[in-house]
């Protein structure tokens, strides 16, 4: 896993976000309970200007351990940016995500 992270970081530092995205997607598959793969994958998609595609990995971070307020805020900004009216299921999911944050150590908002 550390080798994937090293390659991803090197690609990101070189501003090769497409290559970094591939490494972060692989990390997400290799460690499905950890938030780093989808979190960084989301960041790369945003940097690539692919905000519609970024919504899924950004949302995938929210129910995982080690989620933080920044993760939630980033996902909600993406949803709000792309929708003129936020769908009911998104609002329900947002409520669940907030509840999950409160359950985490140091998860107060």
C-alpha cells in the first residue's frame, strides 16, 4: 500500500492528476475501509475538472472511519454545485453523514 501511495503522491506532485487518480483508485480497491483512496481520487477528479464524476468517490468517503468535516463539506459543495434543487435522498444521506461524524472521536462539527 505504501508503494501505491508513494507513486500517487509523485504523480500528484508532477501535476499528472490522471496518473495519480489511477493509483488512488487502486488504493480504494486495496483498502476498502480506509478513506484515503476515494478521498484523494475525489480531489484528483476535481483538479481534472470532472466534478460530476467526483461526486461518487467523495460520497464513498462519508460512511468510512476517519471521515472528517472537510470530506462532508467537499461532497455537499459538489452536490450543490451540480443541482438546482438538492434531491430528497441526498438530504437524507447528508443527515446520515452528519450523524456518522458525531459518532467519530473528535467528530463534533
